[in-house]
C-alpha cells in the first residue's frame, strides 16, 4: 500500500472533495489537520524544492490569512517562507499531500490525482 499523508482543513471544500475521491477509490491515507499540526519542516522543504519555479504555489493565496498579511513571497528567503507557513497552517495550499514520503501534491485536481494514484 502506497503511503499518503493528507494535510487538510475541515472547513475546506476542496479538501473534502479530495478526501471523497480517495475514499471512492478505497485509498488509505493519514489525515492531519493542517491548522492544528502544519506539515513537518522537511515536507515544507520538499514543497519548496518541488515548486522552486513558483514558490507562491505553496501558499493558499485565496485565503484571508494570505490576503490580510500582504505577503510578498518573492522577497522572502526559503527559511522565512517555512517559518511563515509553520506559523499559520491556513497560509498553506491545501490539501497538502505527501506521497511515498518524497513527493508533494498541492490542491485537488481529479485528473492529476488519477495520474498519480491509479
């Protein structure tokens, strides 16, 4: 069984859609509340590596937390980005998935999920 760590926010409709998709395919996953327990630093580093061409993709740019803080992602170092994301799980794009401990998948796109997980 392939390991999926699923960081989610209970009030996020996109997270609920992704969870239903996994359940409909009988996938097992470890569900973690992203607000109570933000992703581990090594997972955030992995996301920064994977999305190094556009670090802003790691952020939930449509959320209040991002908009209210007037964040200029491109002026921040990787360390500053990680500290910011750790300070408020609502800043992180969700769902935030860790697949097999080495790949980060952000958001929910049914086509991408089908390619990755089936």
